[in-house]
C-alpha cells in the first residue's frame, strides 16, 4: 500500500523551528574550518538565492591563508647556497694498477668492508690505499667543482676508525665552504644530502633525521646519525645539511639488500668530523686516549649477579698488563660507571668517551669494585694502531694429546676439567670439555675449549671449586652467577641463571 505523508505540525510534540539566516561572517568562519580540513566547499544557503559570501573580503582572506598553508616548503634557497661547496673527487690510476685491483690489501688502514676501504680498493691502488699514503704516489687525484672546474688534490691524512679522509685541493683559492654544525640534530629534523650517486654529480635529496647514536657494527666508535634522505652508491663522503645550511654529518654508509637506497643511510656526526679533521690537518694522523681494558655491556643478568639496580656502565672483562687501568688498580669484574663525573651508559659510550680525549690527559673514573664505589685517577695512554690476538682452541697439543672427559657440573649443562690437565689451556681455571646443547650455558655461548677462570668472583681450578661457588650463590639467594670466561685470546663475563633446588 501507499504510505501517506504525515503533517508533523499536527502532532502534540511538534515545536516550530527557529528560522534564522547565517550571517556572512559566521558562514565564512565555517568555510575556513572546512577549507582547513582540505574539503572542497560549494555554495550553501538556507534560503533561496546565493549567499553572496564567496566574493566577500572575508572569503578572500580565507583563500589567501589557505594558499599559504598549502604551498609546499621547498629547499631551493638552501641548496643554491650550499651546493657550490660540494665537490666530486676522482682518483687517476694507471691501467696496470687498475688490473691489480683484486690484490692483497692486508696493509690497508681502513676497516675491511668499510665504505672508505671499498672506495680506495676500487680507485686507490692494489693495496687498498689512497694515492701517496704508502710507497709514493699512485696517481693524481682530481677535484671537480660544481661549475665544471678541475683541480689537483692530494691526501693529507686518513682515519680508518671513523672512515674519514682529509684532502687538499691545490691550484685555486677562495673556494666556497660550508660550516660544520656545532649542535646535535634532533630526530625529525630536515636533512639534505648532496653527493655524486652513480656518477651523477650535484644530486640533492631530502629527508629527515630518523635516529641518532646508531651502532652499525663497523667499529668501536660507531655513533652514526640515521637519515632517510635517499643515499646511493657514490654518495659516500658527501655532506648532510640541516636547514641552516650547516653540515650536520658526512654520509658514509647505507643499509641496502640491493645496493640501492631503501631509505636507511648513516652519517658521521659533524662533531666527530670536526675533531678528526683538526688532528689530520695538524699531524696527518689521529691519536686517541686509551686505558687498556677489555670491556663489555652490563646486561640485566650481569647487573643482577653484581647487585646493581640498573644495567648500566661498562664491565671490565680484563685489564691489559701494564696498561693505564691495570697500573691504577682496576681489576676484572669492576664496573666503570662514570668518566670525569659524566655517567657512562654502556661499554660503547665508554669507548667513545675515552677515545675522544687526547693521550696524556688525566681522567677520573668512578668504579664499582667488589660491591664498593671508588674513584680512580689515571693518565690516558695512546690507543695502539692494532691489537692482535691468537685463538687458543684448548683441544690438545700438536702431538694429539687427548682432552680428558672432565667432571659434570650438575644443573649447569657443562662438563669441565682442570686447565693444567689440558695442553695449551694454561694453568688457571677449568676447561669446558662438553656443553649440553639444551642448557642455559649453551644459550649463552659456552663452547668446548672455553676456560672458566672465575665463578662469583672466586678463582676456580676444579669442578669442585665450581660447585662450591654455585652453592654459595644459591645460599645468598642469587638468581644468577657471574663467570669470567676466556675464549681464544680474550676474556668476557657471562651471567648464568641458577637452577633452584
């Protein structure tokens, strides 16, 4: 059946609506709100006929404001100012040297696989060195400016640990330059990368600072700025600018499964660059402070076993004989918690802090020693160029001496034997002869041939010593026990959870 329309005015509950026209001003305000949300607004009027507000002064003002908001922010002015300060560097090498590209590069000062090592391995000579660093010049370097001019260039110095090289451009003067930023970029700040990707010089890309303090495993002084501005092959050594036109960092590496940009690039902070370049300009080399310790992070398990409230600081695995730390009385198991009054967050921060100080400086270290806080004063030595360590398998001598079966340590998943009973294992500690693959010890990296030197701060020479130390820790209601373990040529501390009962 057909429905009949109802006269609402006849209903008892019906109230006559108040009729009023929206003023042009009120409607303009409504339009500005809607326009600010990016919605197209068309004519509306509660009464027949146009409202007449779209030609009003209020509407004109709204349109002007919307245009200002919608106009994209550009970087043309910044690029125009900083781009002339960026040059491309090319190395001329002989045909013979180019053919020898795959030669041995054991003497290269750069970290194997680092961007600098790869660059000079490809362009700098058969041993991976830049021209003029060893054995005389290996060809002429060229610096290409943005306006097409070419100048000769030579290497003044390099620093393998930070992947930075300083070159001198000759034959010109009054080159434009950009200032190194003195501030620390904030996550979310704009960044412009300028470089020579795939040989396409003068390429500019934009993005933001994605993170800071990144450790990408390239060395003990990793402190990279992560940016998402596209950076590709050939961008290494190019600057990353902030919106003030200052260099916030030097692009050095990308994360990429394909070799192309995936929006993850890393730059060396300007503060690091400034420090390194100043030393290269002065001496041609970089000197770093050194205290002579093997250190490792303080994990939550290690913090628990040491009675620490927080998993912070740097745990000393082993002080180097006759090093500054050993001479000052620092021992294995100590935790360095501050340098010159500044708290140390972790082992990597300690390495960066000490490395940033010049040799010969006096420093004050706050140290947790056997549960007690103490202050140690020492004079920094100079970081050696290289530290070599030979692995010790601990599996018998050249005559094929058998490794004893050893004694099981209940609830630990390890079988151990006195170190002095295994040729090549030394005199101290107990050697791990077997590891239960399903045990907590296996999960924490114990392997056959490791030598356990201490358990809960006590020296051990037999399986009985290990058991006694474990029982004492259980009596003290410890959740885990700390062991000092020698593996190959280095020592480390490992926290093992204690099974109850």
